[in-house]
């Protein structure tokens, strides 16, 4: 079946460090890929997306590239801030149904 | 911007009560979803709806029902609240199609005592 695997957290970094959160997927077909962010006590917000191979999604300094050959969609940011502390979810969507398939989420903690 | 509004941020109910969680979206989205989120268990789909009066069970529908009488409103009903239904409840909506993600509400933290 279709699935998403994220690196386990928490990931703890110092401010201005480089961030990578790994996400790989298994899918029968060509999904769209998404990253969501959830700040403490809030709902999830769409961070970025990519809908075909080699597309790069970007927003708020975050980037992720849809890599079909490695079935990956890793989230990166060049210099993190304390305000980036949140839980990050990777997800995929197939054209065969209505639902997003979610990764388990990765908690990111940024220390000043 | 699309807005998804959940009627309460925090709710405390007693065991055995019937509980209604309301969700309204303002951008004519076809699909609506209810999730619960618990530490260590990720996001679990309770019910979803792809059209007015249509509903489909998700992964954990037991103890819940839903109602979608109008396109913009999707209600989650706890028929007889129990303490194991204490959780964060998240509503979401989306357009139909592979390119569209979900827009989430701010969540309702429900405590059943």
C-alpha cells in the first residue's frame, strides 16, 4: 500500500543551523507530496508542496524537491530560527482517493 | 484565504454526554475530514465526507458519527462521550483532486471527565 516514512524526532538544533528532515514514500503511481507544519496548540498549516517529479516546493525559507528516483521529499532550511520549533508532517496524495496519507511527524526543537 | 473554523478551542464534557464538534469552511470545498491527534499516535482519520449528505468511515470511526447537511458544515458527534475520547480534534477541508492539500482548523481540545 501507499505510505510515508519520516525520520524520528525530536530533532534538536541550534539557531542558524542547517536543517534536513527526511521523508521517503511508497506509492503505486505518481503522488503529489506535501509538507505541513504544526505549531504548539495549533492546527496544521500547509508549508509547501510538489505535484510532479523534480518539482521544488518552497516557502518561508524551507525547500523540498520531489525525487522520483529515490522516492524522497526531504525538507531543508539553510538557517533555522527558534520560531521554527514545531512538528513537521510529510504527506502524499494519490489521484485514486480523497485522502492524504501522513507520516508520523517529526518534532523540531531549535535552541537559541 | 480559505478558512476552516472549529466552534470551540477547548471543551470539557462529562462521561456519557452527547458531544457535538462543529466545523465550517468558507471556500466551497467538496471534501471535509475529521481527525484526532494523540501523542505518539499521529493523525488518525475518524470520518470524511466528499459531498453533502455523504460520509465515509476512516480508520477509527467507533464511538463517533458525523453529519453533513450543508456543503460548508461538517459536524462530529460523540454519541456517549468516554474518557478515552479525550483528545485534540482537527477538522480539515480540501478541493477534490490530487494537487490540493488540506486546510485545517485550529483544533478543539476535548477533555472528557
